[in-house]
């Protein structure tokens, strides 16, 4: 069962379906990265053989989510009804904290909306993760020339949306634990406005998966930090989308503030 089969998901309520033996064998944090590497590597091999489709992507993403839970990370997701009620594709606009959301969001969104990401071109050439990402036919940007990135996102993204494929985009230039609205560009809003589809704001807190010192994608795992995903009400973009952009920023800020205060209490 996928998280988005419900309006909300919580490890505390729904994560007990795995056996005690599974948790004993797979739970230790020292086994987390070997398990994740195996998930990515084995599915990368499938991708190279042309055997890694939408269903396999969602299932492998769910495997990563279960690996996190077995390692002691608690996950909460809310608001899935907000994108289930959207007819047709949407643009999911989210803040970006860690590698975790790239690997876990597919098991939340893909079972409901066929989707792909806007990603850095460099991800497509990574030795292990590259084949998986290429199989998803993402919109690739260089993150060097903003004008070229805008052209690519508007052209390729609009084409995918017209074909019924939703787009997941992280408008920040890089992963960051602290949310900075000044670094949160309007690419997602512009794309949704151009394609005439709604924006679904996504707030996330995923710093349980740290940013690595040597390899940014793989940092320390901290189970004391709860993982949160929240999906907001769909927003229709009108005009240049300035007001809609501010609504997305406000949603993300409000959720992050609430989660931070909850952890401090």
C-alpha cells in the first residue's frame, strides 16, 4: 500500500505492518546505505535493460521509504487528497533539503499522477543513479544559465504536461536546511501558467538525511529528526503568477515553522 492511498500517512500509525524480524535484520543504521545502494543499483540494472517503468519506480521508492523507517526514521505525509482531486497533470513545487525527497516523493505522487522531475543534468550521468533517472525522461537543466534553464523547463515541461505527465520541481538552486525565499525561483509557477495546469505546493522537512561532506547526496542519517511532507491546495496561476508564487512560499514557511516549533516543544 502506498502512502497516497490515504489522505495522510504516519510511520507511527501505518509503519507496523513490517515484521519484527525484518526490523531486526534491516533496521540498524549501519545497514541503511548498503540497502539503499542495493535498491538503486538493482533498479538501475533494470533500467538499462528497459525493464524499469512507472510501477517499478514507485515500488523502488517505497522500498527506500521502508528502509528509512526500518532504520528508525519516522515519516509523516499529509494533504494527499489535495493532488488526488486534481484532474489531469499538475506542477508540484517544493523546497529542497536532501536526497531523501528525490527518492521518496515518487512513491507518494507516482501511484496517483504519472510524474517526472526537473533535475540537474549531472544526475543523469551518475554511475549508479543515472540509469534510474534517465529512465524517467526528466527535464534536465544545467543550473548555470538561468535563461537556458527557463527555456528548457517551459518547452520540455509544457510538452510533458500536455502528454499527461506531472512535473516535480525544486526551485532552489541547491539543497538547504534553511528555507530562503530569495533563492526560490518562479520556474514552477511560470511552467504551470504556460501549460494551464494547477500548482500543488509541497513543503518538506527531510534533514534526517544529511548533506554529505564529500558526496553531497549521501550524508549522515539522524533518526531523531522526523521527516515531514505536506501537500497544499492546488493553485491556478493567473497573469504573471506573482501572487501565486507568494502563496507557495507562504505555505512552505508556515509548515516549516509549525514543524520546527513542534520539535522544540
